[in-house]
């Protein structure tokens, strides 16, 4: 039952979306580090007073906006426990991975919105920062942090502005404990400014329409999103559907319990709701940061995958992303396993395992809605390149793309970010202009294609040559296991990493490399994974095979091997 | 001196001419000939000549807006295109920025992967590498390999070629040499380089823009040549000028060199027309608001100028386009926009449109879905027997039926549903205008809204009210503003150079020598176009950002020698613009100069139209008085509404709303509590504030 007339509802929805867009637009354009402005690894959203999400910025990356309600709920809880009331003029910084944050480098700035003395909502921006004061430079590839404390500074609902007054002490501590200070602080300032804009606009909107109308419109919107999701779930047959995939873990570790860790998903569909049961997933790794925060990573990974499959925006149009969409989904994750670790188990490198969880959810759905999924995706890897120049740190982060599996009626997408991530690479002409690195190659792999009626997407090769002595660290997945093929399609191809030395020798590296010193002239070669094939290769059209041969993606010899019936 | 403006649209080709000696002007319209639009252009032009008793030879200049390049990309029909690029980088235009267009979709397609401009088999790589910051040659170009590749591509039937090397914006040497070599092997092919098309950093965007130019190149060349031939065959020897996306006109030679220049030109002319109307009414700040059947185009004009967008905001058919382009915001909302309930039961309007076929239900051509036009008709805001000057009648019952069905689903009254369609549409448009004004520190309350296009004057007043814009200007012929815009467009040449200089160590010598080179380049181009330097004036600008940021803001720079002092002014202006644009400045942070730009712009033309004749009076202009529905103080009410014939209205006589003004190419709605007056220029001004 609607609380507000449909016309006003539609008008308010448009206004809310436009506020979130403005926040993201300004944050992205004001920010300094490439991880925000080029990779778009940031989020912007408004929530109500209790942390229910009202709207999010469509430009931002799903894994950043998705966790915002969790950040807000935890900020409210922590401040209440401290007996520290939220007041107008406060700006609250938060990055607690056991309190809603996706991981430590994703710092939120939360601005409470007050109508006179009444707290009516929160305007929040999140962003991935270049450095958060962990044990080695950069905020990715910290794959050897032994606990949460080793991952960098933890800000648990810290008021950086208290009733409008800047809390200088916090900023002094921060400046003294993080690298690439100017960039990080500049980005934080941009975040605060963007959050303040959101707060101002929400207030203008409330003044224009009345608080009651906005609240009603927002609850209608949540109901709407919930209804869409429930309708989609109701159309699925009841039952239990199970899938397992494995993450690499630490491939060079002597302890087998740290290698090849299973992620297990059981979908329990009952009427118009789903329970996602993660029992059977590996136990947490106590002293390695590949555990995943339940709120902020695991939940977002599951929600985003389910909506991308059941409410695919190309088919269903854009459905408001708000807390209503997630109401029909319940997540069960046994405590102490990878997907629900116990504090202070480290979590900073949860990015790739989280995307593997998304892939596993899709694998379970493949049994129910084979027309709406892709075969197994090629997972991502993140690298931080860093060094010292004239006494200052330079840090550059690059997300290395994966690829999608084949789909019903469509080949897989080549060399893209997959599932819960959707960032952008940095232009080569920007990289080489600003850091002492030369890019020597960026192109598709050849002869690494998963056959199927619809072939898997193809991964990319990138080569970075260091022009100064420097260092890098890397977190990734997909070195040990091939992306899964579906319905007769072949498995995909694994990712690789190696370092070419100046004397012509090379070192092969695993998918997790803690800070690693390199010399000028050495080249890091990253080979991205190719997604799985979809459907029986015998059914692939000859014209499509011929095109891939002509395009040089596979040789004639390989084509004959992959599609023997066609030659 | 006779000027003619010709605008090829999707459905109609519009013509306007102006005789400078007599101030005489006339307009004309023919159906666009889709297969070869130059046929319609010539037919219509000859009819116009005939109608106005003009001598073909007496036409001095023809200003032309063409959609050939645009349609070629939108329809995916272009040349068999090849690319030569650096070894190791064959797939730059395939991988893109490795981002998916949609966050939440498994079944999406990626334009540059599913509809490649250049297939991988025609993308070839050669050795040769330049490096920043100066374009130093790390490895020489492998010339033999270029020759070998050219023969191979020629053999495969490639007839258009893009040569794209990394860092060519710093040093075009390799690209130029490769072009020379390829030219020897493929003398008939269209060959271009990324440093010619758009010499600025970001390789995916630059290479794609170059590929777009190559993709449309042969087709555009053929069109321009056909047109030139037909004109001269018909003794029309005046200069042909073609509209570019940057809001200026260029010579046919320039279009042949860089066909991507015209990619978004259709939108630019409309804004110019609107800006001109504002100027005639002595308004210094106007929002141009052009609504057709499927989309609304919004431009912000201050002191006669619409700014250019930054280079990261333009795209066509999903492909990024790094071309100088007026900052025009387009949304999918127009007269044909369809109203519907989506799968979750939410009330939506657009972006799907009923188009011209079948069109709104009111057209009686088989349209079964309620559109904005149907809603206007149900509310009595369109005259069923006087649409398109009586050439077409509208079926009120058909509109009531389709809007009624929607009302039933919504469980609201018919009129509420009809008015709801307009409110949602207007709110979408108001949000779009806000994103270009309020969100950039610009106060729309200081602006006038120029309502153009067939549907602009219908919605203009209500959209203005939502934004508290105090007045709406309705041009004499709202439906033909693009052709008018063409007529007044000036020549415009853009030159750009990427710099990456920092405010901490600016190199004055480099600034000055680069500007000198850029200006010399323009002089050279002017000479090639047979123009003298007196015909243009120069404008300089720089794209700046705080060191580390990824988006630039454009700041104007004075002509003459750059000194320490002029740089200080430049930095200061950047801080100010940053503050206005984003709400904050960082005066302590170093600034990076990313690009330098020089525009050469034709000297403004004095446009003398005959004074507007208005000897009508209100009584004669009144067609009838009947009911129409408006919302006032929150409730829907029936109002006795005067229906006037616009061309019979007197000047400067107040018309009280609600009123509806009829003319052939549009219908103007003056809501209750608003008043309208015909301005001495013939444009109508609707005041939304009570007159004092």
C-alpha cells in the first residue's frame, strides 16, 4: 500500500538520485589519487536517521556504496555506547571492518543531517585510500598483516569535526601515521565536502516537501525495490541449491590449511525469500588478511550478485538501490569461518575472496536460472607500486581486470572488472607521466580461450617496467583454479604473475605477494585469467570460430583442438 | 549579402534565409531524404530560392548542419576501418578502461567489444615508442613494417585507417611518418592520425575518437563532395560552411580532414539559436531548452556564450569522443515520451518514446501507449483541430482512452494521471537543469528560459516555475531555432596541446612558444581555407587541475605574452572557479596545467532582420475561450482559457494566463498566475512573477 501519491513519489525519487549523483560527481572530480578519480573506487549515499539506505550514486563502485548503511548503523551504535550524542556540525570518520566497513582503507565520512534539532538522516561518502598506515606502503597487497592492528589505523566513529569545530589532534595523528599524506588528506577533504553537499541538498528537499512526505516516499521506494526482488525470487522453484569454488589461499605456504580454501554457498529458496547459507566454507585464517568482514564485504557481495542476476539492469531497468532490495535475503555465516571472522583476525586483503564468493553465488544460481548467469568469472588482482622520490612516497594502485564467462547467447566479456567490482584502469599516458614506471604491454591473451557454444571472455596481459628502484605488493586470486565452465563449456584459464630480471632470468610469483623490492629495469608481467565457456563447444557457430581465428585470438591449430567437430 | 541556414533533422530538413540588404527572411521545410540527405537539401534549397525569388548566384554563404557522421555511428554503418598502433597495445580500444557500462548486469553488451569500430584482425602493431614528458624517441618507428602492414590491410579491403601511437600528443613524428608511408601504398584510403584528430592524453579515448573519425570518414567525404557538386551544378556558388560540435562552423576541407568534428553538431546549432534569441531580448543569462519528440537538450548561456564541456563527458553510441563540444545536456524526455507503470508498479515517463511512428495515441496512427502529447491533449493544452497549423488533427478520445487505462492502473482520476505525466516529465527536466546550474554554483533564478522545439513552449513555463526561473522566452519560430542558429554561427578553429606543467615550476618559455606554435598552426589552417587572419579573433584557455586530480577545469587566459604575473592571475582564477564548481578550493595545493587551448573564432556578424511587424490586436487573435486543466495551490482545476493565434497578437499587450497560443510549429502554454507579452522583437516573454 502506497504512503504517498505515485507522482510525488516519482518526483522525490528523481530528486534523491540526483543528490547522490552530485555527491559522487564532486568527490570524483575533486579527489587526488587515481584510485578514486580514475578507478572510481568510491561511494556516496544518503540514509535515513537509522542507517537505512535511501539512494546511492550510480557512478560509484558497488562495493563502496553498498556497505554505507552498515557504517552508519555501527557509528550510531558506538556513539550511543560512548554516551556521545550526534550533534549538528559533526563529521564522523569510520573505517572499522568489524563495524560495517568493507576493510580499513575504505574510510567513510558521515555527516548527520539535522532538521532543527531532529536527526533526519546521514549523508555519507566512502573511498579507498592510497595508504592507511599499514606495515608496508600502499593499502593493497598487505597480505602479511597478522591481525587487524597490523592493517593500519582504525577509526571507530571518530568525530573529525565536533559541532563544526575541527578536531586537529586526529588530523595530526593521521598525518604522522600514513604515507602519501598530501594525497590521502586531500581525498579525505574532498569526501567531507561531498558529504556536506549531500546533507545540504537533503535538507533543501525536506524543506520543500516536508519530512513526512520524504520519509513516506522513501519507504515506498524501499517497498518497491523489495517487491521487485520478491517477485523475482517467487518466480524461482523452491529448493536448495549448492555450489563450491576454491580460493588460492597462500600457495607458497607450508601449511596446507592455508592453501586451497573452499567457499561453499547453499541457496535455500522458499517462496519469495532466500537464505544464503555459507556453512561449509573454510575456517578463518587467523593471521592472514584474506578473511572477509560479514557486514561490508560478504553481505554486499551476495546482494550485488543476486540483483545482477535476478534484476539485471539491462533487462529490468534501473531499480533503486536501497535497503528494501536486501530485505528478502538472509545470510547465514558460521562464526569463525572465512566469511564471518572473529576480531582481530585480519581482513585487509578481502577484495578477491569476496569476488570469489560472488562467483560461487552465481554458480549456485546457474542451476536455477541458467539463462541469466555467466560461466565462471576470472577473478581480479590488485597491485600497489611504490617508491621514494625526493623523500616523499609515491604510491600507485592498479586493479588488474579479470573476464566473464560465456553467457546464454553471448560470449563472455573480455578483460573487464568482474561481479562486485567495477573500477577503471589508469591511462598509460597518465601512469608514465606521473610515476617512474613504463607500461610495455596491455593487450588480450592469445590462445587462452575457454571453448563453449558461447566462449569465455579473455584476460589481459600487462607489463610494468620499473624505471627506478622501487617496490610492489599484490593481492590476487585465480592462480590455482580455473574459472568453471558451464553446461559443457570448458574451464577457463588461470592467471599468472612473474618478475623479469635485468639479467634475463625470471621469477614466478604466487597470487599474494607482500612488499617486494625491485630494481630499476625489472619488469612485472601480469597475465589475467580467462572466464569459463558456456554450453557445448560443438554447438558454436563456425563463423564465430573463424572470426576469433582471423582476429588472432586463437590459432588455427588451437581452434582445431577446441572445436574438432567444426574442421 | 544572402545567408542560408540548412538543418538536416531526423524527420525534416529546415531552411531559413536572411537577406542582409533588405532584412528579409523566410523559412521552409521538406522531408529529410534518408538515403542521401543531400537530395533533400538541394530540392528544398531550390524551392526556397524559387519561393523567395532569389538568384542562386546571389547566395553568399550556406550554413549547413548534417547528421551524416552521427547516423553512421548510431547505425553502426561505416567504413571497413584499420588501425596501426604500438607493439604491445593492439587491444587498447577493445579493453577500454576495463569498466562495464552497467554495474548490475550479467547480460550487458560492451559497445567497443560487441560493436568494434576496428576489428582486431585489422588492428596491426609496429615497433616504435615515444615517452613522456617530452615525447623522446625511445625506439624508432619500424618503417618497413608499416609498409608491409599497409599492403596487408589494403589487400584485406580496408579503406579507412587510423594511426594511433602512445604519446603522439607530445610528439606527432611517428604518426606523421606512418601516415606518409601508408599514403604511398593506399592512395585512395581515408587516413588519419590521433595527433591530428585530438592531440591530448588518455589513449583509449583518443584512439577511439580517431577510430570514430576513420569509421565515418569515407561516408562523410562522399556526402560533402556530393553536396558541393550538386550546389555548383545548380549555380549556387556561395561558401559552404558546416556546423561542428564546438558551436562554430568549419570549411568542408576541415570536415574532410576531421569528420569527427561534426559528430554532435545537431545539438550545437539549437543552443546558438536560443542564445541569439536571448540576446535579442537583451537577456544576458539564458537556459536554452529544446524539446523534440524524444529528447530535451539543455544549454546554459551566459553573455551570449555556452561553454565547452571538459573532455571527459562526451560520448556517442557509448563510445567516448574527445572533441571540442558545447556543454549540452541531453535527457530522454520529449513530447513522444511514453508514460507507464514498470514491473514494480512505479509511475515512469520516458526515456522510451513513441517517435513519429506510431507516435502518440492522439495521432491516430496506431499508437496505443499514453505519451506526453496525449496528456497535454487530455488537459486541454493542445488544440485538437489546429495541430501543425491545421495540417493534422488530434484524436482526443484516443488520448483519453490510453491515459485513462494508466489512471485505472494507478487508481487515480484521469486528469490526475494526465497532469501526473507532465509533472514527472517536468521534474526530470528540472533535475537535469539543476545539475547544470545549482550543482555548479549557478543560480537559475537569475536566468530566462528559452523554450524551443515543438514541445518546449508547452512545458517551458511549468519547468521554469519548478526552478523559480522568473521568465520564459518563446522564439518567433520555436521549431526552427536550429536552422536559425546555423545562420548566426561563426567560424571556429580549435587547437589543443597537452602540457603537464606544474605551478611550482612553470616554464614561461614553453608556455609562450607553445602558444606561438598553436597560433601559427591556426594561421596555416586559415590560409589553407583561403581565409585571412583578420576574419578571426583568438581566445586562449588552459585546462587546470590541482596536481593529482583527474579532472580539469577550463580557465580563460588573455592574449599576449605570458608572464609571471599573468600566471598568478591564472592560478587565482582557477581557485575561484574550483570554489564555484565544487564548493571548495585548495589554495595551498600546487596546480597542474594539463592542456593549453587556442580557439580562433570568426568576427561576429551583424544580423539585421526587418523589424517585427505586429499590427494585430487581442480580439482578432482570439480563436475561442474554452476549458483547460491546471494545478493551482495543490489542486487540479478547470480554467476558462483563452486560445489565441500567435501571429495575430499585438506587441506589448499583456495576456493573462491561463492562455494557449497557437502557431504552426509549436503551442505555447501560459499557465494561471502567469502573464505573456509579445516583445518588440516578436519573441514572447512569459512572466512567472506577479507584475509590480
